[in-house]
């Protein structure tokens, strides 16, 4: 399959290297001419307009997070792809393919007690900044948070209860069904952290996934699933635009609270 990766930044180059070298993706050709599938990895502000041009050209498209910067933008692209039921449009939420998070969620489901409290800590250090400086902290990270919530606390839409700000960090409180969820997001922190904690009865389950997994490659699995769907094969539910709607909606509610 001829695949076009659209973007010039670090993450776009990660995709290109992956497609050209990873054993699970051998046989796919990188090209900018007449692609049979495309991956949008340019500036977040350009995701929607770039994807719209690809969909108008009839190209199955995968969009890196954030899929679009508004719910309205998600709706526009979703209508373009599925209004006639002919095009494949996918959302790249890589944490949905992280097996450690999936295993953590599976172990939680075996608990005799329902989760009553959970927290997610996500911090990025000052050194080695890789984020898009034009993108707010919330818009940048909330798609990842949505992926975690949808995996670890599935079945209930998160409801924003409150927000506080201190230093470079933002703290949000949600209710997810009967579970109270606290989220701490921070840029320019001292260290990188990716930690999930869930309390079930008196037991606190903890997952530290700060380090990238070495036993599997979530991104290669994501890309392989997208290309399979783009070729007319099975369409993995983890790539559904449902997550894009959820992320955009949650981002909008959080920003409204911050700017109120």
C-alpha cells in the first residue's frame, strides 16, 4: 500500500521511520504521490484542513491527536467520511494500543470491589521539550487522558466537577460513573511522569508507565491496524472517531472552566 505521512516534525519522522523499517509494516511504500492511505501528523491547527483535503480526494486517513481542535471540527470530518459510508477515517490514540494499560484495566475488572477513586498524573520535563508550542496543555494531553479513562474506567462519560491551577500545573476533578477521578497535568516539570492509581475498596492499584514499553510497540500496532482497515479489512474499534468526539468535548469543557 502507498502511504503518505503529512508533516515535518519529530513525530512525523517517527511514523516514516516506523513504516519504512518495522517488520510488521514491511511491504508498505512511503510516497507523496497518489497515496492509498494517509497519516496526518502536521501542526495541530492544520489537522482538520489537511484531513478534509484528503477525504475530498477519497483517501483513507488517520489523524494524530488532537484529531481536531473543536467538536464542530470532529463533526465536519466525520460527516465527510461517513456521510456516504465510503471513506475510512481513524483517530490515532496510541495509548489504546498500550498493552500495559490494557492489562492494568483487565486486572481491575477482576476486583471484587468497584473503583471509587482514581488519579492520573501526567507531567513533562523542561528538558527535551517535544510538544507543539501553539497547542495548549489541555488540548495536547486530554486525548491521552481520554484514552486512559476509556480503557480503565469504561462505560461512563467523564463529568467535569472542578479545576484548580498552581504553577505550571492544572488539576481537574471528574466523576466517571461512581468513581471520583483527579487528574494532574503539568508542562515544564522537573521529571516526566505517567502514573495511574485506582482504589478498589482498601486496595490501591498502581501503574507507572513513564517509560515507553520495551516488550511491544503500540504505535506499530496502531499503524498496522489502520492500514488493514484502509485496505478494506477489519476496522479496529480503538481507531473509531468516537474517541475524537470524547476528547474534543472534554477539552472544550476544561477550557471553558479555565477561561470562565
